[in-house]
């Protein structure tokens, strides 16, 4: 009897140990471990995402359509994705308030909002909503964080297996792991853009039409294309600045971009049309800014699409880059970050820095500026300017190196006779003040 009793006690002990071990395994599998902080290149912001125990996370932010994004997914033992965490940094956040964005997200998911709330994490206020999809077992915690300089961070946690407690804990951990400091370089860019607006574009023209022509040469010195920028103060009010900006590349693949634009003197209102042609086919788009901060982007070709976004105080159209460089030279800033509004409606942050002019480098060079596009493409420019703050030469790098040399209209017509008709026509229109 004593022998059988001992066996039962031992069996009970093994059972308790097995249950305890299973419990510890479940806890370890569901424990949320965060990665090392991943810093965003264009802002003083970093985020830590779930890592290990089945989680696979990205190691860097990726740029796509005015947004930087980074994700982490959970792969179950069956090989399917059952959870996901996304962080998105929006350069052009919606105009709508958080509660409206929640409703729009629920509508897009065909889901319902179960509950909402607000927490404070890392000194940041986070508005959140729990959204449940109706047709399949899927829940999402959606958080919105408003940042200075018209920036927004969205946190999304998807859970497909109904473990909402784990999802809530994961959401809170990611939110608390978000680190942010106010970006002084972006603030400096906003102040520089504001100074241009107050000074007015016409002040940079000195009562003369602005003309800028460059020959594009490859590393071997061959002529591969040209750029042409022309604008002037017209008589139309309020859109008093009119002009055109062109880019043509003959090789290695023929492509051309033509921008026609009108703007008021402080580009609080502007309209432009861009036509782009390449071996991939034609594209066309229109941009309109007709009320403070709200820009409408209309894509015409290859298919129609329209959307409105909110731009920040550091935003400036790409056809006014030269006044921006001039204003930076006049300022005391050594570095600024601005939002370049590209012709197709993309917003790309750019870091502009002063540099010392090397001794004996480029005769007549008085100023040297570097510009790096912070969207991951590796696009950068080194710009040489004279005492009048006019660009003399540009070293452009994106995989290959190109040299842009200052030239005149006659030389472009001579080097690129196939474009002579268009170039001469645009020049005549500008002189007639009817671009």
C-alpha cells in the first residue's frame, strides 16, 4: 500500500511539473520582446518592434507614397501569419480628426469600432481604437500620434487568433518604445520657407525673368541631356509667378519631364501640370494648392486618381529650389530639412547642408551646398554657387555620377536639335510673359 501511494504521489508530481512547464512555455511564447530601436533617417524618431519567438521584423524604414513604414509579422507553427505590427510615419497626414480617421479605417476594413481611448506613452499622447472585422476573426488596434511640423505616426496591431489581451499588451509596449525628440533641422527648414514667403519670390528675380540652363554629362563627359528652368513675375493676380521647368535625358533611356506652373508671390497658392514621357509610357499629373496647407493631387495618366493631403510648413515646390538655396545662404543655418513637393505630388524630405569650398576648387565658386534626398534612393547633389548665389555646377549622384554644367539656350539648341522647337517656343512664351 505504501508503494502504490508513493507511485501516485510521484505521478501527481510529474503532472504538476508538466502543467507548470507548459504554462512557462506558453508565457515565453506569448512574451513580447522588442527589437533594438530603429531610427528614422528624416526625423529624430525611433521605434522598437516585436522580435523573436516567431516574430520577424524589418531592420529599416521604407518610403512609399509620402509615408515611411516598418513592420513585424508573427508566423505561427503552421506557417501562417497570425499577427502583424505596423508603424507608419506620415509626411502628409489626413486633415480629419482622430475619431474620423478611426471611422474611415473601420469602413475600409468592413469592421466596427468596439472601443476607443487615449494613453500617454513616452511623453506622447496616443489616441487609439479597437476595430473588429465582421466577416473573419480579425481585430486591429489602431493608434494615432500627432507630432510637430505636420507629422503623424500610426501604430497598427493586427491579431487573427482572438488573443486581444496579447494584442493590447503588444500595442502598449510598441507605443511606449517610441522615442521622439523635436526635429530642430525640420523647424529650421520651416522657418527658411517662411522667410521666402515673407520676402516673396519676385524679390529673387530683381525685375528680370529667371533663366537657368544646364547640360547633363555622364562620367565620361558625354552630353546626355539638359535641364531648363524659366519663370517670371507676370500680371495675373493672384497667380503672379508663371514659368516652366524641363528635364530631358537622351540616354541611356530617353525620358522627358515638363512642368508648367503658376503661383502667387508666396506660393500659398499654386497650380502646376506635369507631363512625363519615358520607355514605360506617358504620365501626367496636376497639383493645386488653393487653401492653406491642403494640396490636391490629380493623376491623369495612366489612370485617373484624385486625393487631397495636408502639407507642412517646411514644404516647397521643386521649381522654387533656387530661391530656397539663396535664402539658406542668407540665413545663419548650417543645416536644414525641407519637404520637396515633386511634380507628381510626392513629398520627399531633403537635408541641405553648407560645406567649405576646397582651396583651388571651381573658379568663381563662393558657396558650396549639399542636398541629400532622405527617401532611401541614395539621391544627392553637390551644388557650386557664385557670389550672386547662382548655381554654376552640380554633381548629381544616384548610382551613377552626372555633372550638370551651366550653359545657355543657344548651346542647348545646338547639342539637342531634336528639342530645339520646344526649347525656343518656351523661351519666346516667357519673354512674352505668357508661359
